[in-house]
C-alpha cells in the first residue's frame, strides 16, 4: 500500500471511515478518496462486498461521508464503501474554476477528448479502471472482486449509471439518487459534454444513460432510481428520470423509480433513503 | 409566529428539518436556530416532547442537523429537536473573532458579566429563558412544555449540564457527548470564564457542572455522559468527565459514563451513539 497516504481515520458505527490520497496516473494529479471499512473487515480475513459512491456537482469526497449517515447501513450489512472525488484537483486549467457545473468538482465521470481537458479530465477511466483496480489490490485481504456495486447522487448518479452501462458486469448492482438521466437533453449535460467532448453530438450519446440503456447487452441489471418530487433540478428538467424509465421499458431492462413526495435535491433526501439503497445492493451483492 | 423567519425547510425521515431566524432580545442580534418537526407533528394536534441540542466550539446550528443523523431517531420516537447557535452573531466586539475558543461561536452558554461581553454574550438566558419560552409559544400546538430535555457536544455538553443543574426541573432529561465537565480545571474553560466573568474564581463555580452537581437540590436526574477513548481533548484533560462522575457519586446523583473505545471528538462519534441518547431521553420524557 506504498502508493496510498492515509489522510484521516475516524471510528464510526464500529468501523472506520478513512480518507486516503494517492497520485493518479489517469488524472495526473493527487486525488483523495474515502473508504469505509465496516466492523466485519476487522481481522482482515473475510472478503466483503464493495459499493462505489459517486458524488454530485460541487462535492468532494467529504459530503457523502459526513452528511448521508450511510455508515450505519454499511456496518449492518458488512459492506465496504469507496467514494472518489468529483474531478481532478489542482491541475490549474484556465477556466476550470469559473463555473460550478463545469471543470473543478464537475468532471461528469467521462473521459474528455477535447483540449485542454483531455489530459486530466479522465474521470471514467479513473473510477472504472484505476481506482477500481487500486481498491482490489490495496485491500485485497477484505475486498471481494466479484461483488462490487455502484451508486451516486445527481451528477454522480449519472456517473453510476453510465459506469455500469458502459462496462457490463463491472458493477453487479446500481442505484442513484436524483441522477442526471439524460444529459444530452438538459443544460448541465449539454454544457459538460460540449466542453469535454466537443460539438459532435454523436459522441455525446456514448455517455448518456438513457441512450446507453437502449443498447445495453450485458448481464441482467435492475436500476433503482430515487427522486424527490420537489427537487428543483427535477422540476427544471435537468434530471429527466422519466426518459430513462421509458428507454428501459422499451428494451426490457427492469427499472424502479421511487418518486418521494416532498423531498428535495439535498443530502436530507439521501439520508432518508440510503438505508433502502443499501438493502437493495445487499440483496444483489450478497445473493 | 410573526417574530420568526423561516430560513430553510427540508424533508427528512418523513418530518421537516427547519431553520428559523429571529431577533434575540437577550443577545441583541439576529440569531438562527434549527427545529426538527418529526412526522408525528403533522396535523399539529398532538403534544410532543422536545430535546434542545447545544453545539460545540466553532459550530453553528448547521453541524448537528447535517452531520449527526439524529433525525432518524427523532422521527422514530416522535421528538421535536431544537438547536440554537453557539454565540451571538454579527455584534462586532473587538477581539470576538481572534480565537476559535472564545467569542464568536464560543459563547459557553454562560451570561457574561464583564465588559464588553456582558451586553451580548448572554447565552444562558438566551437558551434557558428566551428560546425556551419562544419555542413553547411559537409551536404551542405541538410542544409539550412538561416534557423537555437537553443534550449537547463538547462546549455544548457543558451547556446542557449547567443549564440543567442551574435550573432544576427545566429539563427532565440530560445527556452529553464529550462534554467539558469541569471547566474551571481546563484551559478552554478558564480562558472563557476569565473572559466572560472576570478573575474572581468564586463566580466561575456557578457555571461549572462538577461544582454545581455538588449543590444540586432539584428533582431526580440521571446524567448520561458519552466519551470517546481516543478523543484528543479528553486526553489533553480539557473535558475531565471523571471529575464530574466523582462529584456525582459524592452526592448520590446517578451518572452513566460510557467510555467508547477508539472513538474521537468528531461527529462520527456522535452519529454512532445519538440513537442511544434518543432512547435514553425518550424513556424519561415518554415515561
């Protein structure tokens, strides 16, 4: 584990919430990620399932670990949880901090192809290759490589969906809170995809969950989507879960859309239902 | 409710986490406080117990409502939760923002008697009179004035203890995470008490839980103290729970000290055991 530096470690619900930093070869910068080791990891001789959690716009690895209360459920189920940051950090590309919805903390979990972003903004390869493999290697004593799931929120919900749909079999379970479901149809998505990929819209569909599910040809999957009914970004048609549901139904991919009356886009929504998501993942990962 | 302005309202665990602002007559400034209304408050015709939560140094009303996950337990038990801020805000006394452990966000829940603090820094009267009465008046449809408890963390744990011990019967139940238990014996406490009360140590003992419990003559009380074993401030002898326990035993006041192996001073400790504290308060408040 030479390549990892321990940033912090706090006991919670009998396990340990840790944050590590490491030098990312994909992103060419130093990155933080969080790792929750549930009490069942103690001793280090039992292989446990893993869930990756991808955060939303403006977040770092901190928001989920301090605000969601997920550790209670991860401890109950004996699941390791990994939370990457949301973009490269400290690479200082002109304009990278001018918008809250593009550049720093807004990597959209795609691999940029357009200069100047293409050198560093490779969040898809970072999460699904580099970090995915790093976790298995560095924590090989407790990680079961056959039982890995993914979830996320908002931009990170989009990330969880496209990571699963583009890499059949990599993640056995997937769920999302208030995900951007059809980015090519919303303002955030079109801004990000134009910035990272250029104007050719035929490239955008490779990173759009609603488009990807229509061509999905991997192992059976059930998508769980959790959406607050008064979420302003949902009402503003940034998220468009109905488009994803319609696409899923057109191709026979099972999808569950939970529309939660009165909940908004915040972590208060996530905290209220993260337990249900852990139940959903555990049922699949521990089957 | 003319005097209250709603700052925010977010649905969580079926209830609503709200933040209000109001003009405080005790503190002579505008103050925020949080209020969680559990699902049982809907309809507004059932009287529910209330717990006040006092936060620690550097905190505002936000830390507890975003990081502790208490709402799950408040919703389970049907308890309203009120969280004041930790000091007057925006009153601009010279030196009020020079220290993290004195002045802004460090009111210590005492009534200052020394200039220039005595005009605004009246947190004891603010919490135990002004806010205590305001909550009963503004939410009279759902608040049961006979079932009010108090808890807190660190400086706020000290606040919960002295608020209870100085005002017999005002709070029916009390608990604290990593409280400052004997402030006249620790660096934070002696700095604050010197600053707010002056050099006369005979005044300090009126605001010290360990000293107060020796003279307690109110209704029966059980103190619950929750302390992480590797909490740096505990190890540095800022908190001194053993002194409080010894004083309690000397006068026959029941006290429970839970020393939690491996937990630190953070909200990760609080999140892990806040459920047990709600169980403790509920048993008393709902008896």
